[in-house]
């Protein structure tokens, strides 16, 4: 009935297996694993004895065996002898780097090979231990190496998670309008261009801003969003640009502003239309000169920050009544993104609905297969004044109430299932036959849109014979091709 497993669905976050997760308080959750590589059995055994209480130990007697083992197991630490027959420790280290295995490597070295050990450090070894090896120093160095490894893993894991969350695949939609949007995002993401994002409430302005940031070279720096309408006018300027001590009553210490905090990254000025004219002047200057003076300060601060802004009203109107500066508008408006209302891209509704269904099932640990055809019908007919956010909330509501494995009309919020007053009134103005036809025509158009103009699929969704649908399409003079998504 409804599309499943569409291409845009985000992949599950691949979990980089951090062998040990450090929880706040420094508790090591799992035993770390250590590979000991040395051609002398005596040394292998001695090291094993020292470390076996705390770690999982594996051993290899030469370079070849070590590489084999590294291919199979993700070790946290490798203790690696430098001088071995056939393949030297240095070669093993190179192999480790080349294959991007990422254990911390500690070289084991005699006096004669200290210089080579230094070379190994340059190649990315974490540390080296001189033979004869002291028990305490082994424990200490291995412990530190593991700490570093878990930090690197965690860092990488967090980064990956962020990137995954805001990769393009997280913006759901395959309608023409959305595909045009992706093409535009791909072009502007790598640049520093100022972007103005316009669209009704809940159309995804913030999601788009984040996506641009996390697809840009700035992704490792901060993305800071500030809702200009959410901060009292008198405080907005000091929030953005910071203030010096004593700049105003209550400024009892110097405070860094968000522009400085976002250095190297992106700042998203949400609802910029609500910023007072005085702040607009300062914003204009940051855009033009990348510089500003904190409130009460005298020294100018220079920053490298990409600016994005959003507005859920038409800024052109604000220009004509003088509440928004023209010069700022033109500076912001280098690239303007219009996000379509959900009712203008109804074919994306099933996709989004499915996406949110999976999201809330995961969150609430429920198994719900899908929606009844009546529910889909309601979804397609509703006007969604709150756009994607309204749909998301409706599905959260439905998943919470749903006691079956399929969402029924009764699970939906009444705001969706009770017809709007206008719709009700307009319908009763017509005689029954006309009202029915009006409904039928709208219904067919919606269902065609939802299925990209595919009549067979639409017939299946509507649970009527294809021939029957063809006849109706002809009767109402509908052009199915118009709704083709290709
Ligand atoms: N295309 C989309 N795909 C998936 N989720 C979306 C999409 N658009 C919006 N959302 C979700 O809808 C909700 C609202 O999006 P967002 O906050 O970006 O909207 P907004 O335009 O900034 O709204 P407002 O003007 O009210 O601030 C969020 O939970 C977001 O994850
Ligand atoms: Mg927003």
C-alpha cells in the first residue's frame, strides 16, 4: 500500500566499535585488547604476565603473523618489537597505517635501535619502550595508549554521528521541488556564501541550514543557531557580539559573543526579521567586513564566520514598511532558498510519514508496520499549516496511542481528522452529486501526486480497479503525466 524502503531513508549510523567506552567518571566499560608482537618467546610471555589481568592479550611471533591477526581483530594497542626477522616492526607499522587499522602502537626497542624508534614515532607510533622493559613502565604506557585510543574513537564516533545526522539523506523528499533544492545545496555547501532561507513555519529551515553547515568545509567547527525573536531586543546585540565589563547595568564581567564562539564555523540567525534596526546595522558590518565591536568595547574583533539567516515572513514586505534594512537584505540575499510548504509537495507526505513512523517506533521501542489506507487518505487531504513539524507531531501522537501494529484513523490527532470549517462549508454549498465529484477529482489528483503520476500504483493505493481509475481520470480531464516525478 505505502512505499517502503525508499532510497532517501537514512542508513543506520554505522557504529565504529569503540572497544571501550569511557563513561563520565572514567569507568572503563569493557576490557581492552592488546596484541604483543615479538620474536622472543620470553619477552612475549613476560609482557603477557604483566598485562593479562587487565586486558585481553593476543600474541604474534613475527611481523607476518601480526599483520594477519590485525586484519581479523580490532586491537586497541599493539606492542611491537622493532627488530624481527623477515618483516621488521617498522614495516608492520607502515602496514598498520596503510590499512587504516587504528590501534595505538608502542614500539619495543633495544639500545641499538632507539633512532629507528624515533622514526617510528614520526610514522605515527604512540610511544616506545626500551628493553629491558620495566613492569611499571609497561603498565603506564599501555594504559595511556588506551586512553588516547578511546578518546580518538569517541571523537571520531561523535563526528560521524553528526555528519550522518545532517547528511543530505536526512532531508526527506523526492518531489521535484526537493530535488531542485538538493542540487542547489550541493552547489552552495562548499562555499562561504551567505544564505537566506525562507519558508513557512515547520518547513525545515533549520534542518537545511544545518545540512549546509555539516556538508561544508566548516563542519568540524561550530554551528550556532540563535533565534533573534527569542532574545529581548536589548540583549540581542550583546548575545551576538559580546560585551565588555560595565557596558550596561548588569554586565558585571566581559562576555564573549556568539560570533566569536562560532569562529571558523557557521552562525544561523533564525527569524532575522525580528532583529531591531540597530542590530541590523551591526550585522551588515560583520557581513561586509567580517568585523565588529563588542557592546561597550573600543577594539574591533575580526572573525571568520559563515552567516545564514531565516525568515518565515516575506522580507520584501518588511523592506517597504521600513522595518528591515534594504542594504542588509541585499547582502543576505546572495543565495535565497525558498522551502515549499508541505501542501505544495504532497507526494512527499507518504515518504515523510514513513520516516517519522520509523523514528518514533525506534524511540518508543514499538513495532508498527504502517498506516491504514484511510490514514494515508487523511494525510493526503490535510492542508498541513504547520508543515513537516505538524506531520512529525501527528505521527508521534499516533505512535504513542497506537495499540495495534498498524496506525488507524482513531490514533490521529483530531486536528487532522476533523475537516476545517472552510472545507465543510464549501462542500455543503454544492448539491450532493457535485460535492462528490469535487471530492473525487481532488482525491484522484492527490493520489496521483503521491504516486508520481503512476496510475497502476494509484489504483492500488485507492483500492479500485485500474480500469476504473483510468475512466475517472478521463472523465475529470486529469492529466496524470503532469504528476510524474521523473
Ligand atoms: N525535509 C525534511 N525531512 C525530514 N525532516 C524534516 C524535513 N523538514 C523538516 N523536518 C523536521 O520538521 C521539524 C521542523 O523543522 P525545522 O525546525 O527545520 O523547521 P523551521 O522551518 O525552522 O520551522 P520554524 O519556522 O517554526 O522555526 C524538525 O523536527 C525537522 O527535523
Ligand atoms: Mg526554525
